[in-house]
C-alpha cells in the first residue's frame, strides 16, 4: 500500500523574508502553508530581489512543506465598478501573480470580487472574468489562480457554486483557474454538511456545477455564525457552529487526501495553529491514519 502525505498547515507570516514562513511552518509540523506575497495592507510592493528569490527557493527545496499557497491581498477587488479601485486591483493582482511565478508558488488564492450597488451580478462576474483573462494574457506561466468560495457578506460574489462556474465558463484560460473551498464561507453561505447525506449532497452539487477536478486547495475553518448567516467569522475547529462531524467527514474523505488543507483559525501565536491542526488529526480514523504519512509533531498529545 502506497501511503499519501497528509497536506495540512496554516497561514504563515513572511516577516523577515519568504524563507522565514517555511521555517515557521516547519516548527509546528506543517506540510503545506499559505502566505501573502507582500503586506496585506498595501496595494503594491517593491520588486523582489534575486537574493530573496534564491533564498526562498533554496529553503523551499530542502523543506518537507509542499506546496506553498499564496493568498492575494484583501484590498483587491477585480469586480469593482469604481474605475480607480478596479485599476489598482488589477495592477496589484497582476503584481502578486508575477511574484508567485518568480518564487515558483503554484497557487494564488483570490476573493472573486464585490459588485457594490452599481453593477448587476452578471456584469460583475463578466468584469472579474475579463480581468482574469487580461492578466493571464500579460503573464503567461504556471501559477494557477484559485477562486475562493465566499460567505456572501455584503455584495461579495462567489458564495454560490453557480457563480464560480460562470467564471470558469467565461474564461479563455481554463487551465489557469481553480477553486479554493473555505468551510466557514460555504457554511455561512447556506451549505450544510454535518451529516453523511448532506455531505455527499454538497459534493455532488460541487462536482455537477463546478467539477471536483477544479478543487485544488481547502481552507478548514469553523464558523462563529449560523449556517446561512452570510457573515464571515472564523472560529477554532470544533468550537463554532459547523460541528466536528463535518470536519471528520472531510478529513476521512479519500478523494481529498491529496488536497492541501490550510487553517485560518483565530490565533495569538503558532501554538494556536498547532492546537487546531491536532484537533483535525484526531478526527482521522485509525484505518485512514494507516493510509497516510502524518507529521509526528501533529500526533503528539496536547
């Protein structure tokens, strides 16, 4: 029997250099991590130096963390009706995609966009799709952009599988687009999956509407708010409204053993990330643990 590596990790700070994110992740047993490619509070960043790129790549090549996933700045809204905001967003997004390609990061997660009050949902989706295509045309490469499932707070799009499917259908670069599913977001958006029947129904919907082959990364977060609340508030695993059974179903689903699973749960320091990852590990059945290579640090008792 060929065992598969369990890909589980958390969002890591790049303070002090991109390579430091990898060493921080390693310190708590991560086998995958997520990073920002620049300050999340700024539109733009200075260009990467050759030394920064080389240092990161050398550190990454010697690490057991693979893959590293990037997340675009929350400032970016490529569906914005405001001309200035859209121009800034498109430029910032392109810059982040370029940085990912320089560093050899395979995935860049992005919130699809928000339509505000002056655009219809259809118009906003078209604007998002056009911006993605224009960016891909300017920046050929291997980095895939992952559209994140959203909670539907405010006028954010991407909270229905159909909205993401429409972006796929409109894209001229389908091989450059994938999906990152966030458990808190889909729950807040109204997708419930705490029983085996509801869980299978959820994935049947996803496969029919989007296609399981497009799922590349998962964000595993509990939710402070009720199902269908459309409010995005992350909570510790097992302490929110989603319930441990939902996470148990995900962690034991063989279809997703190869999918990077990244937590974005509340934390004061890295010990909080370790605690939440261990909570997820404990949900894996003994039978499935035998099929997986799990970092020993995550299996130790708290």
